[in-house]
C-alpha cells in the first residue's frame, strides 16, 4: 500500500482491531469526533493513520464489522476519515498533517476517486 492510499471494508478492508496494531499514537479527533491514530500492524510494514474499531463500538457501532476470526474491521465509508499509509519515514509527519491527509482522502473517496487498497 503506497503513501496516501485509503482502505475501506467495501474493498476488502483491513483489520482495524487494536489487537492487530502496535506503535499506537493518538493524533486527535476528526470533525465527527472519531479518534484518529498513527500505528503499525503487528506484522510490520509502514505507518498508517486510521481509527480503532474498539473506540467506534461505543460511538459509531454501525461502522464496525466483526470478522469470522473474531477481529474487528471498520467500514471507513461511514466515517469522515480514511485509513491511509504514510510515506517512508513517517516520523517527520506532524499529527496535524497526518490528520489532514486522512480527512482529505475521505473527501476524495466520497467522490468516488479513490479505490480501496488491498
């Protein structure tokens, strides 16, 4: 998944379960009050920006999907942010910039311009 890509459950989605993530850092909240984080998956790879399904169970349960394996996924199409991967060395990206990228990707997705990444 390249920098700035988005993902949603309609395109296969990604596990958004906190149990699948490491290096978790809270960035803030979206305009709709969705908690936004930077994180990596436990199996490695780039830094991502997105949310945690467990947070959404309390505030937006309609955006959470439980998989057959018992892990949660998030339907990002129901949120005002998109999950994105950050390019290269994400340590130089500020929280504000990461939040802006995730918000912008959601706006683009809602216009149908971004295809879900697998």
